[in-house]
C-alpha cells in the first residue's frame, strides 16, 4: 500500500506516519527528515537546502523529487511506503502521478492521501513545545512524548533544542507557505477520490484509530 500524509506543520504527520509505517510494514519516507539529516551532515544537498529550511520556505521541487524517487526505489520501499511531507505543491503531486502512471513503473500508484486537519493556533502551540535532538533528529514533546531525563535525548544523551524553524515567527511563515502552496492539494486529491480527511485535534491514539478505520 502506498500512502501520503499531508497537513500543516505541526499537524502530526510524523507522529502518525511512524505508527502507520510500523503497523502496515511499509517504509516511512519523510522529506523533511532526509533534508535535515543532509544539513546535519553538511552534504552538498544539505548546504543547498539549509537556507530554505531555516527560513521556513520550500526547497525547489526538482531537488525534492530526486530525493523521493531515490527512496521509492530502495529495496526497503518494495512492500509499500508512506510519504510524509511530500507532495507539498501541485507540481510535486503532478510529478508523482506521472511517475506512478509511467508504463514501466513497477510500483502500485499512490492509493490514499491522508489529510490531518488542525488549526493554525494549535500548530503554533504544538511546535513551540516540541524539542529535537540536534545529533540524531529524534523529537520529544512534554505532554505526548517526554524524554526520560528532562531536556536530554533518550538515545544519544545530547541536550535537546527548539528546532530553528519551530520558533513561532518561522512557524507563521511555514503556515503561510502551507496555505498558499500545499493546501490546494486537498482539492487535488479529493477530485481524484483519494483524500482521507481526518480531524487532527484529538489524541494521537484516537487519530491513529480513525485513520486505520478509514483506510
Ligand atoms: P517537515 O519536516 O515536513 O515539516 P512540516 O511539514 O513543517 O511539519 P513538522 O514535521 O514540523 O510537523 P508534523 O506534521 O510532522 O508534526 P509532528 O508529528 O512532528 O519539513 C520541514 C522543511 O523541509 C519544510 O519547511 C521545507 O523547507 C522542507 N521540505 C520538506 N518536504 C518538502 C517538500 N516536499 N518540498 C519542498 N520542501 C520540503 O507533531 C508536532 C508536535 O505535536 C510534536 O511535538 C508532537 O509530539 C505533537 N503532536 C502530534 N500529534 C499530536 C496530537 N494529536 N495532539 C497533541 N500533540 C500532538
Ligand atoms: Mg514531520
């Protein structure tokens, strides 16, 4: 099964995608995570992407598309995948459909796009609380997923930080970019009968149950 999960920054895409990937035994492909790892490792991709991430702007479509294509063709994706944070613009969705519908594409096409509906205010509140490990990228939340020791990563013991783009002023930028460039995807997938709309305001467990029921 090939899925995509979309919604505003902080709507819970990553939280749900991790559980769905585990339960359905499919690969979790997060473009944001791949880009942040490239920035941490200072690869050429990371150096190109850094300024976009820090400003809360989108990385150019062509760059992101290459990342996703490579991941989709890895052996770990052979049993299916969930795309987290991709597509994020109408051209990205059209490019994905072109790849999916290519006669030589060995993979089944995207089946469903799960849309998590959450208000802007709730997103800003959630992201200002989220803490991230600067070494390994694991994320924590004081209420839904606290670290064992305050402000310390469970895995690598580094001091947790507020992600550069989780500062309220940058989150506002990300939300503007979301409404202008990503929200039109809701209609795009509704029009092709692939949208699964979920109220993203309840607990992560409740949301997960609703997604599984609707799939
Ligand atoms: P990306 O990493 O995709 O960030 P995002 O979409 O802005 O959203 P987040 O990952 O911050 O939030 P999320 O929805 O995953 O929520 P989470 O589960 O963490 O992208 C980052 C950047 O990379 C972009 O700005 C862009 O520059 C670039 N990029 C990435 N993909 C791109 C693309 N395709 N094209 C171009 N550029 C691209 O949850 C958030 C917090 O809320 C956590 O603390 C969590 O514990 C908590 N939480 C989760 N669910 C709940 C709940 N139900 N109730 C209460 N709290 C909850
Ligand atoms: Mg995420």
